[in-house]
């Protein structure tokens, strides 16, 4: 008791932050939700109904994520979500992220990768609340890069429908920041992988094949260009950069990557070495599998992330590939 007045003076409890994660059922949604929950956030997430109806949804619920149904292709749905959930931070990870699929239906790719952001930014602006918005951008917006490595000032040159849709969303993020004073920033994410990657992505395809060939369930692996290089990192590291970007005094876009390129050939070598095999005996290249609009020279210059956020990738490419091989079906 204080001063004999019969009153207890209790310390003020810190306010609980609320986050809304779109695309919560994907690889990044899982790692980001886990990070936010560990930091004491209340987390709400949405994704396509088919995605959250299965194990990904059950896993997120078990972690403590509140799953909500939101049609982000409808502006009214985005407005209701912002009004009802009252988030302090929005992480827009919702996207169609498989590049070959974007050639099959460019219009659907543009809808999936640009409309949700447009509607969320509009809803935040109309709400008048100080909501901070993160947009998951991609290195693919640089396309056939004329300069390597790339930083935040590199000219955009998307080379496929997926990249074009993402470039539109990336530019809209900056426009809402500059013209409407919305705290919005884009993380220009270079390729990031994890054991949660679906097998249609080349990293998972290679790691799964190495285990399957070692186990006698597969005879060979046929890929496209083995000398294509990418800047690959671990998704669990990259979501930390997403969170850090929304904790800064002022919003700014940031390149998020390792700054170290590796080829598909490197990927195959490390994955097959992890199971005691020589990839050259089992992997062959088929030119027919090379896709149009293949970006070249995509390597991150992550200096801004390092200097402003204090962020750097912690997981090496070798550690990432071995992690994915160990998690692949035995």
C-alpha cells in the first residue's frame, strides 16, 4: 500500500500488439506467425479456404493464430477485416508465387498479387488508424538485371507475369507511402526456402529427389538450366527482417537477401552429397524445361537492411540445403 491510503499502485501493463497476416498458410506465413507469437502479439491470419482447411490451418490454430475468412479480392472484405481486427501491423504475404503458373494465367496472377494489397492499403487509409503495412515484394521485379548486385534504387525490369504483378504492388506501396502518408514498406525478398517449401519449387524438388534416389524410389532427376544462379536464403531468417521493417521510426523499402549467389548445380551437389551420392550420376538437364522470362544476375545488396535494421542472414546456403534434405520424405 502507498502512503497509508489503502490503495495498491499497479504497474501499467504493456499494450498487446495485434498483427494481421495474409497468406498465413504458406511458408513465410508459418515462420512469421511463429515469430510474432513469440514476441507476444495477437495474430490473426487468412489464406485461401482450401489451404487452411487442412494441416496448415490446424497447425496455425494449434500455435494460437486466429484464422479468419477474408476475401481480399473484394475491397469491402478488406475494409471489414481492418475494422474488425483492428491490427497494428499488416503483413501482406498473399500471392501466387509459382512463376511458371503465372504464364498459364497472367490475369489471375495479377489479381492474386496486386489486388489484395490495393484493397488493404485503401482500407488502412480510410480507417484513419496508424496501421503499419508490410508488402512482400520480390527480387523478380528486377528481372533481366543490368546491374548486379541490386539495391533499392535498381531499375525495375520484370521479365514474367508474376514479376510484373509484383512490380505493380511494389510501386503502389511507395505511392501510398508518399502520397497518402500510410506507413507502408516493401521487403524486396530474394529467393528464400525452408523445409516447408512445396516440391514444385526447384529447391524442394532437388532435396526430395536426393532422398528418393538414395532410397531407391526414383532413378533420376531431370531439370532445366543447371547454371542458373540465385541468391538463396532461409525463410526463418527473412521473416525477422519483415518484422524489423515495421518497427522503424520511418517506413522504407529494403532488399532482403544474403548477397551470395549459388547455381542450381551447387544446389544439386550439396543435396546429393548430404545423402552420400554424386549428383552427376543422377541429374540431367533438358533444355525443354527452361522457362521463358528467366531472370539473370539476381543477387542482393542488403546493405540497407544491415545498416538500418541490424539484420543479416544467419543461415548459410549449405545449412539450408542440408536442413531441407533432412526434412524431405525418407
